[in-house]
C-alpha cells in the first residue's frame, strides 16, 4: 500500500494542524475543513480510475496513513461521499465504489414510479433501441455538453417499456470522443442499465444529474412509439448527467407516460 500523499509536487499534504491554503502571486488564501481536502483527494482517486466501480477502497486506517490524518477525518470524508452515492458502506465488509450496475442504485436518476408497487416489483425495463447514429452537434446540444458546435456526438433514441407497456421515449446525446466505439449493437446486446455500460466499457461514471420537467402533448412520432392518443398528457424531462468534476457527459430528453406512472422526487 502506497502511504505517500498524492498531493502535487510543491503542494503541502493535508495535516491535522490545519487546512492547506493555496499560495502564490495573485492567489487569495482559501481555507476549507481538513475532511473536505481529504474528500477532494479521494475524488481524484475515483476520477483517475485508481478505485473502480464496485471495487473496495482502502480501509479507513490505510487511508489515514496515506493522507497523514486521523481516522476520524477520513471517516467524515467517506460519510460525505457515501451521502452523495459515490461510495457504499457494507457492514462488516468495508467501503466500495458505487456503481449503476447494483440493483439498489441502477435507477438512481429515474424518478418515474408505477401507480401501484415500485420499480423493483414491476421488474426490469425492456429496452428497445430505435436509432443510434453519429451526427454533428447543433448549438443547443453542444452548449449542454460543453463542446463545440459541429463536434461529433452519438445520438440514441430508445423506448423503455415496463411490463410490456411502452412508458418512456428517450433521445440521448453523448460526446463522440469519450464514447468512441459505442454502437446500436453494443447497446442492444448489453443486458444491464445504460449507465452501467458507460462504467464498464468506457470508464465513465455519471455521478449527478440536473433535470427540467414540463407538461407536453405528444407529436405524431411520440404517439406511435408510446402507443398513446394525441391528447394524452405526458411529461417532458430533460436531464444533463455529469461525471466527476461536473463534466457533462450526457444530454437526455425523455417523454414519460403519466397514465400508469407518476413522477416523484425527494426534497431534503
């Protein structure tokens, strides 16, 4: 186990004597609690792939030795990462990197619930890839993904059905370079959630998302794919999903049926 702090050369490692502040010409000292500094260093390990999805991270004792801080400071940093669903504590086993492949988190960003029962009781979604192609990003897609207009993006259209009822129609845009090699065949052949595919085959984990929700009526194509009437009330949900350091990696526009499901969010 490497017990050297991963702090950059010339930057002092965190210590129990107090937080480290950046110094240099034109820099204003900025102080943060020590556990927040440890959290940032642990995020670097997650982002770099040192700790991979579903793998165990070093123990609190090992991390305390590595970062030269107390075990309590490490525990507080881990508590925050667990609260953000980046790490998962397992009693008697240790702490693991969260993954979208796990049953309890694979629907982490999905806020649509059946009128009776829950997502688990109605079974896994049946996924149908309608289209998958590479295109040039138009202005609004480029802006959402923080790339240049005209850059390559992968556009995917798919339908999610629950208990054989088409329920969600989604259009997705992914930046072309990080998802090089992703094809409709790979999407169709993968049995798990799409975000788990991004983790396992492309090393990209979506860690948070922002959504905009509004009520809409379907157009002709949406009526056909969701098997609804033209006056059916639907929800339009636009989601931008981010990987570490708030880098946008997906723009997703979904149309949700509301006759068999409802949108639910928990506010803290």
